């Protein structure tokens, strides 16, 4: 038994350290690329991000706006790189048995060392030179992720009723549902606007299509990952789905009214309006799902089969 448990422990350590090592290797490899290759990669990231945003905005991007989006996208890539490295190191140290403070300190130290080594390697690459500013930015991104993780862990232990597996997973999938809604609404809105349709009609068609797609995505993720609802019979599954759609229809009315008021009434940018209404809808939908649709105690009291 002891040898089996030791093997399992070793396997867990390998599984937690392997992502950190691979991520570190990828970052070192990218930092060793020539100045031309690095410039082409960053330019590709910037152009892709600007093109994506331009496709979703009714009036399109100005040259200055495209340049700004490109720079933000490049910083976003760096943030993912060093933020991800900090997170992987932290998880690996925690899995190794270190305490929270020691794990945070060692993770930050390794990220700082990585940032310094990356900049020193620039000496040996034609066309590139070490920059203290880049080292500071990279380290700051790692520090931000570690600080955020520390605050999250503290809140998880301090407020278990507010911050728990269910609420965190709901917010996570709620954000993903919001992205599905926004990234299906904006391109369709822009495409239909160019057909000459009346703006309120375009708004209704685009918002309805985005709502249907986001509802389907939300139902699957809420059922499987958030509330972990189990339905054995087809009747129970259909009942649950129809309740979910019915609740979303109520929140859709709030969403549609909000979009028409903000976009066509107050002339607020449709992207900003979509974010505002989605936050309102996400809060409403949580209480609908929690209290009426995926409520296990209520289902058990009614004797619904398969619950």
C-alpha cells in the first residue's frame, strides 16, 4: 500500500510540475527568436486582434484604434505568458507540500529569475538588446496573478457561503456565456446593418440570435458543471430544459428592453450596452437556476425521478 501511495504521489507531482516546465521551455524558446521573427509574431497578434474587433464594430476601427488594440493584444500575450508561468509554479509548489506563503514567494522568485534570464539572453540575439522596462513589466504581470490568487484563496476560506465551487463555476461559465452572446451579436449586427434594414429590426434579430446560442451553451454548462444536475428519465430532462428556457425568456425580455433603451433610445455604443445588460441578466439567471431549475432539495421534495 505504501509503495502504491508513493507512486500516486510521484505521479501527482509530475502532473503538476510538467505544465510549469513545458510553459517555461516555451517562453525561453520564444525569447531566443531573432528580432525579425519576434516582430512578425507580435505584428500577427496585433493585426488579428484589430481585425477581430473591427469585424464586430458597426463603424469600424480608426487607424489609431487599430494600433491601440494591437498593442493591447501584444501586452495580453505577455500577460498570459508570465501570468500563466506564475500560476503553474504556484500550483506545483502547493502540490509539493509547501505552504501558501512559501509557494507564493518561490513562484515570484522563479518568475523574476525567468524575466531576468530572458532579457540577458537578448545580448546573444542579433537585433535585440536587454531592456529593464520589459523585465519590470513581465515581473509585474507575474506578481499581479500571484496577488490575485492569494486574495482569491483568502476569500475562499473566509467567505465559503459566497465564494465556493458553485458560485465560482457559475461566474466562470457565465463569463463564457456572455462572450458567446457578445461575439455572436456584434458581427451579426454589423453585417445586417450593411443590408439597409431598420436599426431596431437589426438589433432585435441580432440580439435574438445571440440569445438562442448563449442559452444553449448556458444550459449545457450549468447542468453539467455548475449545479451538476442529474436527470435519468427523458421527461425529467425535458422538464428541466423547458424550465431553463422559460426562465431565460424572462431574462431575455430584460435584455431586449435594455438593448433597445440603451442603443436605440439613449444611443449608447452597442458593445457597451451588451456588456451592461449581460451583467444584469447573469445575476437574474443565477437566482432562477439556483432556486427553481436546478434546486435539488425542491426536486427531491417533489419526488421527481432521476434527481
